[in-house]
């Protein structure tokens, strides 16, 4: 019986990634093989127990901060404490790569997972709401004189600081295949909102704006650049109850309620031997 371990992903693991991705409970489709290999495989690992992959993690690094994007224990292996084991092994790996703090999102209804992350030193920083708005309801949102433009890369660092994003978050987004970044500019040219999206998918994350009036400008810019068949846009609204209220008042439907958690990466050692 071999001890549990966290092994790096290889190019041959796309089917395994897809298997675990399907258990995240998202509407998104997994990345196609070539895109996954290019964008995600380098920061993906699988949790192995007795020679079988029973867990999966994907993360992004930004200096001393690690953003854990996906964590999954296979449905048939849950209830045995493997989630904690996986997270402790991931913590050791991230510390070895220079990170001292981590963050993640968890469904508000997933009390077990949120409780686990709490025992690992994380606490809830803010709430996030995923909303779906039909393009035909855009006219119901408040509006101010503004224009939506393609955000210039030279302003990425300033926009990251201004909108509370991770260092390099917009720069890394630009490296993803097909990703677009739009900005809402006021009449005097000040950036009042920023959003990252894929023209093939009707959604945006992050989606940040200084006030709700600029949400409409951003969504209109997304619609103009959207290349897919859907008649709606899905928005991830972080720590912005006023924006959520305005969008819901305009007819947006709530898809997910999420907790954003952060904390220092623990130094607790993972268990030795079988979990």
C-alpha cells in the first residue's frame, strides 16, 4: 500500500481533469485538451491514494498569494478526511513555491467544505453572487454617459490596484486563449469598471465597477464582442451588494451564492502513510 501523494499533472491527464471538473457543479464545459495543456496543466495536481487518483486541485500563483481555483475529492472517496489531506499537501507545495497566503471560493451551501477551510485558517472575506442577465433586459439598468473599450495592457497594474485584484491578474488573463478585457470609461476618461471574458462564453470574471451605472456600460461592451449564440450574460459579482440588487431588479436571476475565503497557508504537516 503506497502512501498518499500529490502528483503533478501531465499532458496525458486531460481525461482525468475532465472527470474531476464535471464534479465541480458548474455550468461551464471543461477546457479542450490543447487549451488545458497550455493554460492549466502546469498548476494542476492530482491526489493519489493507493495508486488511484482520488482528488484534484488547480491553482494560480501571484507572488506570495495562491488562488486555489478548483478542489475536488472524487465522489466515491468522500467522507474519509481526504479533503484535509489534499489541502495540507497542497499547502506544503504552495509554500515551497513561495506563497504564504491562499484564497478560494466555495459554494455557500457547501457547509462541509467551508468548515474544512475554516479549520485550515481561512475566514470568509466577502460574499459573491453569480447572476445571469438576459441581454434584452439591459435597458432596465441605470445608465451614465460612458463608453466601453478594450482595456489597454499598459493600464493593467493600475486597474488591478484600483479594483482590488491580485497583482498580475489582468496580465495573466491576457495570456489565455481568446480572453478579452474591457473597461468602462467615464466622460473624462477615468476607468470606472473592468471585466475579463471569453468571447465564446457569455460570462465575465472578474467583473468590477465603481458604481452600478457603469455595469451597463461593461455589459454592453461584452455583448458587442460576444461571438456565441446565447441571449444572456453570466456575471460573477464580488462584494458588491448594490450592484447585485440593481441587476436583480433589472431581471437578473441568481445562479450561485459563493463565499470568498482567505487566510495564511498553514504549516501543519500532512499525515504520513495511508489516510
